[in-house]
């Protein structure tokens, strides 16, 4: 205790401490601050003990099961979207929302990238190569180069399918770095690396160079499908590199301005020199330049299994080139399947007694649209050589396409499903007659199997600007072709009766997504359009985020506009005409009026609120501040409403 002088007794006395002094009755406060400070226990600074939570996912489950869980996550997203479509809950309004921009597998891949931020363990699981055999990044065209490089480093040589279509900013050095990461390291003595890629799609990657493209192709010996449509990096030297890919079955080099017929000829000759054949089944060379007979002669010999051939917009393509494609010398008959034709059947002089041989090809799809040098003689040159043909495109050739050669070809193609004769202004009813199958007599014995007739499988017919066709021929075609669902007859003499018959017949047969295009047909009046309006729609709408700006009217959304037709109903027939298109404008005008009315009512309500509050600044705050003192979400200043999912990488 402290010692103090007591003047009453004239001596020093022991004075008690403030903590020991009693409470003063003259003061409401404690004697000392130490009276309210709790005394600490001896173990106050000892670490707290708590029960540790066991992480069963990371510590108990084996790695393969954890990968299976992530793989199941992808399948769940895909099945969830498919179920929404099957149950009819996927609407145009819901699909146009920014929250549904990515659905199905694309949404699942975004979620996986988010999971990679949880921990290093999850990062290694998410980017395991077993989950990335199919790298489809078409829906994310603005991915940074750093992400692509890191993705390739993590997944390694597991990738088999690579789709980078639309990545216009993909640089050559980025592609080379990705290739190095995707390669399998061979034995040290061989010093050779290669990828496991079987499918590559680089359409739209305009920044690539020839060197980077060839670097990818050289190290992809198992390549089966390649799409380099529209790339300037593709040259004739690319054909030489592709000649080494012995398993290549699909090649799309359309709109590549630096290739020509000489490169195509060298491509086939290089394979034939090894005593082998091209495995190609699909070849698309739309817009190829300077292609002549020798190139097609070599192609016909080198690619006997070719099924799809696209030669549209080839300005130098001549009738003789197609004849060279199916020609066969007499000494080569034993090497392939051929057919022997007389002079009349081959389209030659009748007095000629020689026999002509043509190869029987496997072509199912042939596109010759917008080749101005072709005539119907080209069709005669192909007759009897295309027995499996299903798709034939001859649009944009013009008046040089007459009946003779076309009828001769169609008689030998009984499996034809789609025929495009746009701008063929010289054809007559003879073409529609050959496409109209004859109904068989019911008395025919069921054991007698008749050969298929041309037109029995016809689904799509385009005869726009064929002004010499009559209504009788159209009506007979509609009645006799049981699978016809698309009839394009722009600028023809069809009348409303043909339109009405097509609509009624399609509904009786239960054909979905049937189309009748009668734009610029003066004999299709407004009354006919109104008569079939309960069963038609002006456009074929689809439900996706990409179609949001087209403003399709979906009956599932329940919009009460009092105008328009359900454009997403598959049971309705799509009727495109001058009068039916006015419905689209009426729907747009009705939506604009409703939007303006809603905005006006909202503005009136906000002005009344401002008058009640007295100050405009408080009203402006109320727009984005909720009563619970939390941000109301999309109206928060400074935030972008387009995507609030949180992931900005994918």
C-alpha cells in the first residue's frame, strides 16, 4: 500500500489503493475503471479447440471419381436444357435473356472454369485432359490468348477435337504455342512430336499465317476433318501438306482465294503416285479459281469414295470438266464400277456406234450453283453416273439450263431429296413431271417390289423465277410427293389455290416446319393469305439468344398483342409473301406502342413519387436502392446488366 502523511495524528499512515476503497455514495460512477474490467483466466491465451470438418470430396474420393463428378456436371447441364425444350418451357423470351446466353454444354464449361478458382486441387481436376477431349470454343470468340495457351498446357495431348471458329484475334504465335502443348512426345531417338487431333475447325481465324497453319497440319497425322474456309493462309502448298494425311475424310477449303485447279490436280496426283487413294468423302471448294478438265480427271481417279462435292461459284467450271470427273477409259474399267452407255444415252451423235463408259460415283450431294459457264449439257454428262444423288444445287445458272439434259439426269437419280433450280427461267412443266411419281396400281402383287420413282423422296424444291411453270404441274407435284415440305416459287405464276392446297396437304400429312415461299407472286392475293392465316406463320422462328434481335413471336410467352401468329409453332406452315410479311411489321408496331405506354406510366409514377418526397435526388436514389438497404441488382450504378454470372474469362 502507498504511505501518506496524516495531519490529524501527525504521522504517516498506510493508504489503501483505489481498487480496495469502498464505493463513494456521492458519485454514481465506480470507484475505479478496474471495477468493470473482467479478470482474465489463466488459460485465456491458449489456442481454441474445435472439431475439424473432414473434406470427403478432396481427401476421401479417388481422383477418377472426382473427375466423373465433373463429367456428370456437363451431362446434367445438357440434359437440363433438353428437358426444358421437351416440356415446352423453353420460350423465345427466356432464351433472349442474358442469363440464358450460354446453355447446355457451353454453360457447363463456364461453370467448370469458375470451379477452377476454388483451390489448386480443383484447378488440376477441372483442367484434366480427360474432360477436354472435345475443345469447342466457338461460343467464346473473344477469349484472351493467355487463357488459350494455359488451357493447352494443362490439357496436353488429350485433345482430339479442336473448334476455334470465329476467333478472329487468334495470332499465329498463339496457335504455335498451343500446338507445342498439344503434342505427344515421341521417343528421344526419333525426335518427332505429333498431336492426337482428328477434327480441326479454324474458320474465321483470319490472322493465321501459312507457316502456323502448315505447322499444325504437319503434326496432325490422324486428321480426319479440316475446315479452313475463307483463310488467306491456305495456298496450293497446303494441298501438298494434306496429301500426307491419309485418314482425311472431310475437307472444307471454300472461299480460299489463293488456291486453284493446279493445286487440286497436284493433290490427287501425289496420292496416286504412291499407289493409294484419297479417303475423302466430303470436299468443299466453293469459289476455286482456274479449275479445268485435267484437275477433275485426276480427282475422279484419286477420290472414288467422294460423297459431297461443292463447286459453287467456280467461274471457270465448264461442261467438259464434269464429263472428265465421271469419265473412264476402257482399260480402267476393271479398277472401278462403271456403266456402259450408247451414243444416245451419253448425249452424243446418234450415228456413233461406239460404247461410252462412265464411272458410277458415290456422290450424294453435288453443288454447282452460280457457275455461269454451265448448261444442261453438264447434266447430260452426269446422267447414269450419280445413282445415289440426294442433293443437287443448280441455282443461279440462268436461262442456259434447259429441260433436255436436266430431265435426262433426274430420270437416273431416284433418290433425289433436294433440288435447287433458282433462276432457271427456261425450264417447263417437263421438269416437274419427271419429279412427280406415278401412283402405283393397288392390284399390284405385294411380292413385286417396284424400283423407286424419282420424286418419292423429294423434300425441297426451289424453282424461283421459273415463269413457264403452270399451276397444274405444281398441284400434281404437291399431291404426288408425300415428303414435300419446302417449295420455293418466287416470281412464278402460282395462284392462291396452289398455296391453299400446299397448306392443307402439309397439315393432313403432319409435316412439321413446312415452307411455301411466294414472294413477288402477283396471283397470290391478300384474301388467300387471310384464309390460311390460322394455319400459317410469316417466319420460322427459333428460340436462342442469337435470335433475340429478330423479335420472334412465341405463343409460349403469352404476349397479348392482338396481332400476329406464333412464329415458333412447328405445326404451322411458313408462308412468305408480301401480305404475310406485313404481320411482322404489325407485331413490331404493337410492341413499340406497349413499350411506350409502359414507359409513360412509369414516368408518371416516378414524377408523383418525386413530388411526395420533395427532392429529386432522393427519387433518383430510390431507383437503385431497395428498402432493405441493399443494392437491387441490375439497377446498381456502374454495373453492366448484360452478364451478371461473374465469370469474365469464358
